[in-house]
């Protein structure tokens, strides 16, 4: 997953219908343990990642990723 991708996410262990609407990945933060992604979903900024979410990529950005 990278900035520019279109994704859906849900809480880990959720049901199929629990996936979010399409969300655009706009930022990436990382530390030694995990990555946190900031997405725009239904007009809101949301944090996705870590052990708390399952993510599926709907469409990949063609833009090369720059890792911070």
C-alpha cells in the first residue's frame, strides 16, 4: 500500500459488510514497529493500520512511492 492508492478497511476480525467505503491514502507514518496510514474516507481523515485494521487495495496509484 502506498500514498495515492484507493483502499477499503475494517476492524480486524470484522465481517465482509464492515469494510469502509473507498478511501484515498494521503499520508504514511512509520516507526520501528508499524505503519499508520492517513486516508480520506467519506469526507473525513481517518487513521488506518497497525494490528487494528484489515486493508484491501481497490486500485493502486501509478505514482512512485516515496518512503519517509
